[in-house]
């Protein structure tokens, strides 16, 4: 018995194969590559509110920036990004935050102060809440995105009220929808 494969199926298979070879050859545009990098970072199981990882993509080159709370995260994130089809080079600018019991305790206190506030209950239940708490040698920096300027202010006040930090809290939170000026 002979089987005949319709021409449409052969053409579809050819398109899939050519798309696969284009990715393998590194012919992926930067926007698509950025989406893949973002996906890998979000799916990375060790990524927490105590890490801040940013990146830039230019001609298949990925530049990683930010800070992670454990050395293994720096290594694993670079390896994850390097394995993405279309990535030609990875410049790893991630820094590892000091492994300090004091900093670890301060991270927890600041997280409790922020996510214990009623304004942040909707964020606290997320897999990776949007407010990231970076503690380096007793200095606290807040990064991430919140919905309103009010939430940004509350987060800064709560973080400062947690005590123990050396110096003022740096509030680098971005506001998703800033208030309109009249």
C-alpha cells in the first residue's frame, strides 16, 4: 500500500526545518531573543525577591546586569542564557551579594514589613512578587515595578521602618501607571 504525503504537509515541514536552521544559525531578531531570555529568567526556580537580574540584547549578544544573593545563581543564570538558541555571546555583569547573616536577616525583616502591609497583599501571593529587596552590606535598595506612586511610597516607608539598615533605603521602584499631571 502506498502512502502519499500532501504537498501542504511537505511545505509546512520545510518551513519548520528552515526556521529551525535559522535559529541554529543565529538569525533571530533581538526582540524575539529578549523574549526568550525573559522567559528563561522568569522560569528559573531559584529567582527570588532578593535577586535583581536585568539584561540587554544587541545582535545576539546578551549582557546580564544586576545582583544575585547566591554564587550558584550567577553561574546557573549565565548557563541558562548561553543555552538559548540564537545567543552568540553572554557578558555576565551579575554581581553576587555578600553572604552575610546580618544581610539575610535584614532581607527577611524588610520583606515582612513590605509584604505584610495590606497594600501589598495582591503582590505577596505572586510566584515572584514585583518588589525586589537588594541588601548589600546593610544597605537596602528596592527595585521592581508597582502599580501606583502610593504603593512606591508605602514600600519605601515600610522598608525604612524595618530598622537595622545602614543609611537610607534607596527606593528605585518604577510606577506602572504614574498619576497624570493636571
